[in-house]
């Protein structure tokens, strides 16, 4: 299948919506939160080689931003990392590692929709979570917030890799999130229950079809145009589910589909003649 390229209109639309412009760079934690709210959801440290809104690209303020080989020495990458720490500390937007190890910021209105697709309900935990993940979750429910080393000790998981996999599993299930990060006396995250920070959003029930449509809406509104596989790559959805979400937008008139897997926003004046 020949590769489909984005139009110049789509690139200009993304520059404006995803703040890939020098004059609209993200500089503060408040800016970062507004950026996530505008995008709906965004990655943290992805660059121009990956689709979707990215805090790092918005900090750089240019569409061709590429992460250097040694990001620790790069001022823009370092600033993005510091903003990430402050945003997760403030707790106004969701931050966690979801399916396929995709770490995303999610605006509050979209949290219920991601949870409908990715989340694990309490009644399903024993069936869907591994034994180690259940042990970590049980320990955290007793204490509510715990640093990484304390949580591993209380969960009784001696193997660090097994513990990390359990934490990743709980983040992907939208049950556990980082709430704080410390660098002294040693680097550690503090973990908490996601429902403690976002009780209203995570207890709201959303039909899966509605959730797919709204996730697709947030992406297409920012992207202007999507090409095959983009939404799936950004969110971790299957291509089938991403297609269901996009086709729901076509059905309501928000988008057109000029070819298979391509969806174009119709509500924006930029794309009115596309």
C-alpha cells in the first residue's frame, strides 16, 4: 500500500493546535496543563518522528523537533522532564503509562473515556490482573501512597523486574499512578491510587463505543487529518477500534473519509474545501 502523506493544510493545523510554533511554546507547568487540555491527550517525550501531540515538541516550539542521543544534556528535554514532574505533582491532569508502554497526559474530560477502553474494574481485578499486580495493589490500598522501594517491600516482590512489570500492569489498567517524584537522597517515585486523585472521572461509566468516538474526536480535532495507523500508534488502540472511533465521526458529519484509513476534519475552516 503506497504511503499516504499529510497535506500542508494538516501540518499547519497541527502546528497551531499542538503548539509546534515558536510563539506558542510551552514554558510553565500551567502552560503544560493548558496544552494537555487543548489536545485532549498528549505524549511526554516523543518527538517529530512519532505522531500526536507531544509536550517535548511543544516545549521546543517547532514541528521538526528531534530528541538528541543524550537527552540528559539537552536543555529542552530537561525542561520537559521538569515540567512533567511538576504537572504530575499538581495532579490537574492524568499522567501514567498506558497500553504498549505509552506514557500519556490525559485531560480530565477524557479520563472516563480512556478508562472505558483501558481500565480494569474492581470486580474484574482477580481475573485480569497478575498475582504480583494484585499484591502491589493490595499493599497500596492499605497505605494509599508509597515510595517505590517501600511499596516493593510491602508487596513482598524481591525481583525488581517483576515488580516493575506489576507496576506497569497497574498503570495500564488505570489503577495506579505516580503522584510525586524525589531526586534526593535518591531518585524515587511516590505511587498512589488513581481513583484517589480522579474519583469522579474514574467512577463514571462510559459505553465503549462512545469512548472510542471521543478519543478519536480529540485526536482528529488536533490533527486535522489522520492517515492509516496514526490513532492506533498514539493511543495503543487496535486498528479496528481506532477505525470504529473514526467512522463514528464520519457518521455524525465531523469528518470525511476520502480513502481507506484516511479521515479529514470537516468542522474547521482550514479543511472546508478539502
